[in-house]
C-alpha cells in the first residue's frame, strides 16, 4: 500500500516529506513530516493530522525529526528547529518548549535527532547542540556539551543499555555517558569503529540488548555489555626539560627506559625565565587518546587538562620562590593516574632580593642611624664645647681689652702724675699743665674702658684707613712717652690699599697698637717703622724698632707673668686666621710680623661665609653682645 499527500483530502498525509516514523506502546503509528505529525488509523487506513502550532505556517520550525512515548503515555516530538513538543491526549494540543538563548535553564536550540526516557524516568534529548536532560520538577533543562567531554555537540542517536548508561551516536563516533558520574567515554576509528559519521534518527536496539547505529559506512552493531574499558593505570613521566628551548638533564638516563616516575628537584636562576616540560603517560593501547592534566603549584590556580597533542607545558617570567610541577595522566579509556609525577622547583632570587642583601640593607640603615646619632652627639658636644670656649674666649677678650685700654691708659696716667709730682714744688705752673693733661687722659681712659666693655670701637678705627689710625696712635704715644726724646715713627704702605673687613681691621689695629706701645714705652728705641703691605695673596703688617730688644726666654714664655701684651697678640692673630712672628735679641731691637691670607682679610663677597664661621666660633662681632 502506498500513502501520499492528496491535496484537498484532510485525511491524507499533510506532506510527502516524511522525516521519522514511530509506533507507541498502543500500536499507534506516528509519522513525522514537515510542518507537523500524522497519526495513522489502522482500521480506516486514514490519517489524523496535527500541527504543533496551527497559527505558524512555517514548515521548518515544526518539522518532526524524533518521537518518543514516556512511561506516563505522553508522546514527545523533537523538531529540526530545536523545538520540543509534548502532546496532550485529552485536549489534543501541544505544549511547546522553544529555545531561549537568554536562559540557560531552557533549550538552547539544535536539531533534535532522538528522545529517550531512561530507567530512572529521566527524559533525555539528543540535539545538534549537545545532550539535554529534562528536569520535571522545575520544568528546566540541563545541557552537556564538548566542555563536559563530548567529542562534538552534534548528536544523532540515543540508546540506553541495561546498566542505565546512554550510548550516543555523533558526527565523531560513539560516546558512552554515565548519568550518575556525568562522564563520557568516546569511541572512534582508533577503537575499531568502521566509521565515525552517523545519521540522524537511524538507531535501534534489539530485544537481546544489541545496539545498531546507522552511518556513512553502514551499520555499526555491538553488545554494550562486552565493551570493556582498559583498567590499566598508566605511569606518568616527565620526558624532557628545556630552558630557553635548550634541553637540560633532570634525572638519570634510565628513567625513561624503565618508565619510573622519578625526577630530581630543580634549582633555577631567576634568569632562567623561559622553561618547559614535556610529559607522557606510558599506556600504548590507543595512546593517541591518552589525556593529561598538569599544574604548577604556587602559580596555576588549578589543573590544565590537555590531550596527547599538547604534552608540553611552558612557563615564563616566574617570580622567585618554591614551586612544584605536577602531572597526571589517563589511558585511552579515561583511567587516571592520580598520583602522577611531581617535580619540586626552586627559583633563586636576584642578589638584590636575597635575604643577605636585605640584611645588609638593614645593617647599613642601622649603621647610618648610628652614624647620624654619633654625628648628632658630636654636634651637641661641639656646641657645648663652643659655648664653653666662647665663655673662655670672652674672658680672654675682656682681659685683652682691659690690658689694651684701661691698664695702658692708667699706666700713662701714672707717669703723668709722677711728672707733675716732681714739678709741683719747683715749677707749679708746669705741674698744673701736666695735671690738666692727666685729667683729660683719665676722661679718655674712662671712655675707652666703657667702649671696651660694650664692644664699641674707638673713632680712630671706625674709618677704613689703617695707616692713619696707626699714625694717630703713634702721635699719642709720642706725647705720652716718659723719655725726653720719643722715637721717630715711620709708617709705609706698599701695594694698592684695599678695604679690610671691619672686625679683622680692628684686630690688626690692636696688634699693631700693642707692638707700638712696647716700642715707645719699653724699648727705648730711636726709630720705629711700621710697614703695611697689600699683596694679592696675603696681607702683611710689620713693626720694627731699634731698641734694647727682648730676652728670647721672655718671647718663648709669651711675656712676663701679669703682663698680657705678648700673649694677646698671637691669640688675636690666631682668631683672625693669621700667623704672628716675633724676632728679637737683646740690644738688636724687635720685629713683629703679621701675615693673613688675602681671601680671609679683604672685604669681598667671599668673606661672608668666613665671617659667619668666625662669629659662630666665639669671635666678637657687631650685633653680638660683647659686654660681659
């Protein structure tokens, strides 16, 4: 009998394009076609046509490619478009499950090739986008794809063996799925299949459990119970190690020959920043399907799973530290060696990141702290010493000032009073004149003493004319001399006269004054010469007389006890950075020479920093309190 679509006859097939045929448990025959399904009535030999969506005229969307009746009697229909429909016998209507790419709990699409309800009552749908499991409790779907172990998402047929495992025909062989473990075992040409490209909806299972799958190379038939997995747990070895693509030995040569999973630990320099491992599972039965997973503990967050074509792990630019490289492998049937092999790796740090360098830095830091502490303590001690030295210097300065002013003036007054006393009885008029002069000298001595205490300077040295000040002082000394004939004073200036620093000029003047007083009052000299020389490299002052001279022992002891003239001159010279030399012999006169470097004495911009240092060292300066 031949059945065809008859236009105008509603009881004929709705289309001549028949995609699938299915007989339910009641003996009814369902015919899947483009646009719907037809139910054949064996008594009348007529068809009852059903369209899953009568309002949708599109034939492809509801072209039935797979059918199945579950244990409740409900018939399910799978469409080429990925739509799954459930037929309600009471209302003679369809409940459609359409793909929704925005909700992963629903169908994602894919042409449906088979529908099956397993022994546990779970409905499975084989599609072109993977295997779906229907969850009746919440009316959702769970999808299994290549990411879960399928060789391809394109599933053509679906059967169940007596152990409850699902067998799937695909475009890349046959896969066995364990619903409890949710694992796949894939079979292809390497496992003995005659072909690995199977056809949609062309599969059947005999009453003896034998399975038949149709494909491009005929029909593949087998008993699933006798398909045995390889139980062999393969040893895993690291076959090679390379640094910058250069092989490096990591163990004895017998390791690979004996297939012993043993390697030594590695110590690498931080400069070995590119290295790789090659590994193998020693299972030679269909070794192309061996699988591997590796991980570098301390770097990788988890296992990296690869197949036999990717038995190489490469790492670059790792930080220094301890790592462990681990590899696990499986045979062609998925039996894993969970122990695998491990290789401890130590990457040494660069010298600037070693503990020794850190310790050295800490030590250096502590040493710097100690040095800073010592420096600060020396500063404090120096400040204390400077304060103490300043006090001593101040006392010494006051002693010099008193010697140069009050004592010298009082000595002159004493001579005048003695002269007046001698003349008073015989020449009272001349004696009165001497007394008047002594009174004026006393007033001047009081002024000089007050100026010395307050740190002021005499009017003769306020001007920057050292030669004039010395001549003025010589005239005063000549008038005060007790001898009948005062010595002749000659002042000579050599070189271009230059401005001297005021403070240094005053000290130079006082040194010259002390030398002149000694020459006028004690030397009994006939001639006194003062030479002032302004050289480019230095300033020089020389005072010479032709008097009676000074005992060398007195010069060596810096004067007589109770007299501060000879002692004060070298002290002043040292304070201003100069050198003082005194030459004298008994009966041969005396010569005093002062030398000061030009950079220290001339009033230039370079002198400012020196003056600040001089002031800080306790040297009297304008603006600082000189009064005791």
